[in-house]
C-alpha cells in the first residue's frame, strides 16, 4: 500500500499528480505544479480552510472540519465528497458520484452527480443533473435541472427548464418551464412559463404559466394560470383564476372560479361561491354552485343546481335545471325538468316538466306539463302541449294556450 502523503501548516503549497492518498492540515492555498489541475488518485483528506488555485481531480474528498473548501476551477471527484460539517465552493464545473455537505454547496457553472445533499443550501449557477438534490434550507439552480428528485426544506428555485419526477419544498417553489411528475410544496409554487405537471399539491398558492398542462391540481388556497390551461382535476379550497380559455375534466372549488375565455369540462363543476366565465361554458356532467354563475355566452351542460344567481345568453341542461329559493336567472333556460324554488325570479323557461314554487316570478313558459304553486307571477306567454295546473293566487299576464307542438327554443330566444 502506498504511503499517505501528509502536508501541515503550509501557507502556499504546490501539488501535481499524486498516486495514492493525501492529507492536508491547515494548508491555506494549494497551487498546481504544472498546468491548471491537481490530480490525486486516492482519497484527499482536508482539515482547515483550504483554497485550490486551479482545478482539482481526486478519487474521494473528505473533510471533518467546519471550514470551507474552495476550488478556483473545476472539481471532479470519482466517488464521494464527504464534508459533513463544512462547505464546498467550486468556481466552475463539479462532478461526483455522491456529495454530502454539512453546510452549503456552491457551484459556479454546472453540477453533475448521482446524489447531492447539503445541510443548509445548494446553489448552482449553471445546469444541474442528478438523481437527487436535497438541502435542509434552499436549493437554487440558475440554469436547467434534470433530476429525479429535488428537495428543499425551505425553498426550491429552478430558473431554467426543469425535468423532474419529484419537486418538494417545505416553503416555496419556483421554476420556469419543463415537466414535473409530482410537485409537493407547503407554501407557494410558481411556474413562470408553460409547465407540464402530473400532480400539483400545494398548501397555499400556486401559479402556472400560459399553455400549461396539469393533470391534478390540489391547492389549499388559490390557483392561477397566466393563460390557456389544460387540466384533469382541479380541487382548490379558495379561488381559481385562469387568464385564458381552459379545458379539463372536473373542478371542485370552495370559493370562486374565474375564466377569461371558454371553459370546457368532460365532467362536472362544483363551486361554493361564484363562477365567472368570459366565454361559453360546456360541461359533460353537473354544474352545482352555491352562489352565482355568470357566463358571457351559452351554457351547455347535463344538469344545473344553483343556489343564488345564474346569468347567461342561453342555458341548456339536458338532464335537469334547479334554481334555489330566492334565486335569480337571467337568460333563456331549456331543460327537460325544471324546478324553480319559492320566491325565485327567472326569464323564460322551456322544458317537458316545469314546476314553479310559490311566490316565484317567471318570464314565459313553454312546456309539456306545467305546475305553478300559489301566488306565483308569470310575466310572459304560456304555451303547453299536455297540461297546466295552477294554485290560488297565480297571476298570468297573458292567457295560457294549449298547442299541438312547441316552437323551436332557438326561435324563442
């Protein structure tokens, strides 16, 4: 076995190519003997604050002290970088199989490793490629990141394009564009450009760029898309704002939904507060809203249940329409089954089976079977094909007429 070469208390030391292991203790500055690189085939063990005035290549790098190892050049380690208490700072590129740093890791250009871990922070000014990057505090990649998992106890920032399976941050996360399988962030997450995410799980707020595709959105507070959005499921506790047209499967939101364009859903939408769509709304299943629905164009859906107010140019529900007590409808409604609860107000209604509860006020009625409870008011014309029944106190502004067939609903609207 080759003898370990040991150097002590050198303010200035020159090293070249060394076969075997090397120990440095309190050697402040290390210079290459020739060229710009020091090569050590074995393990390099360091104690004390040490600066390499050039590139360094070694089999293994070890330091048990709390000091910083600085490399003014490239650092290439064949196996592991084991600095469990101190920091590592590299001016240019860094490569290693495994990196364990107790405090901070800084790389001035590109980082490539299998696993990189720092107790405090990781910062890469260039690009990063790794199976796993983890820091107790923050991880920041100025360039691109190609990782299986990136994790920061505080924050994770990737300013370039990211390709990752898992993106985890205890506090906040930020990236530009790319593809992530799963995002898990305790506080806030932001993607400034188009991002593709399979699962977005954020405790506070989340924001994605225009043209993003998110399969599942699970956000405790608010979710915002800065333009067109494609999605699978949106489950948000507070508010959803989409600054462009959107297409997806389902929406379940506790507060409000605002879409600047058309909204098209394969399934249903359930919102506790309000829905505002500055275009048309198409929904393959049920629209259930506790407060108000305002749609600039048409609503086409299977079923509508609204507790407060609904406003659209035309409302078509192929499975049924129900308006809550004291609710209000602005727009022509077409549905096989229509139920208007007491004291509600509507425009004209068109359907097979129409029921108006007491003290409601409606526009025209066009149906096969119509039942109107007491003290309701019908402002428009009434046409029916099968039957009409009304209780005491119902007011008709025009006499109901029985017809062989109802006119086309589009002509009435």
